[in-house]
């Protein structure tokens, strides 16, 4: 029975990858997470670090990084992390096959190192808080695309068939690509020249405010 974290079955392969590391490599992983480089957990750069430090493949590094990153979202003290290590044994018991006994022995023999890995790191927790505040509660805008074109007005004959172009109408569309519920979505709006100019004015004003904040509070902004 799980004590602290009810691990999903799909987490087992990530855990197996972690437990397959030799003792020295597992210690190196704990050292890395506790060092200043630990703040890169969740960034693509951590993958190359793990590949180099642990001498593993990209896929193996991705699995280990994914599992360690998930753990850092849970504010675990050392005592609570010990319960999570027990939860790893429960996961192995439920999901492992022929090598379950060996994996449980591995967990027992490396218990102290696994507790180090599971314990939330202050520097990583701080970065996660900064990212959460930066993202806010709204959808995250990823890209903006504008389409400016001339749209024809057609002249129609007696049979109501288009037979020539009378004139052209300038038109503009703005497409916003944003992340929502772990997927990318796109929405589009028609723009007039007046609205475009209003957006430009508002963005210039927002950029100026941003510069003021960075200038006047540079000593208090999270790095």
C-alpha cells in the first residue's frame, strides 16, 4: 500500500531505469541534483548533462530526468522522501516481473541515495515557483502569425456567375498559437488597420513598463 505517492503503472519503466544505474552513477545523480546544475532539471540541457555524467543514452537520460522532475513537484522532507522510497518498492512489487526481488534488493541497498534524490531541493523548488508565477494561470502564447492580403470583390453577370474583379480589399488576420491542456491550439482574429495600430501602441507601452520594472527592481528580480 502506497504511503506518500500513488505511482501510476507507467512510471515503472522510469523507476527501473533509475535502479539499473550502478551505485557510483546513482550517487553522481544525487550529487548533480544537489549542485547548482540541478536547476536545469526540466530543461533540455539536463539531458546532455545526464548523458555525460551517467554515461547513458539519450532515451535513458530522458526517463531518469522525467522521473526526478516529477518528484521535485512534491515538497518532500527527508522523512517524507523515505516514505517515497517505500512507495518505489510497492510500485516494483505491483509492476515488476521476474526481476522484482532483485529490484527491491537494489532499493534497500541504495536507500540513502534514493532518499537524497527524492528529497525536494530548495534551488529546484525555487525555480519551479518562478516558472509557475511566470506562466500564471492563463494559456501560454507560443507564436504569433499575421496574414496580410488583398481580397477580390467579383462582378457577377446576369447568371450570378463571377466574370471579373471589380476591386481589391486589403485584409489582415492574426493567428495566435498557444498551449492549452498539454496541447497546441490556434485561434485567429480579423484585424482592421485601426486595431493593428492600437495593438502596436499597447505593446510598446507594455515593453516600456517591463523595462522600468527590470531597471528599478533589478536587485529583487529572481534570476
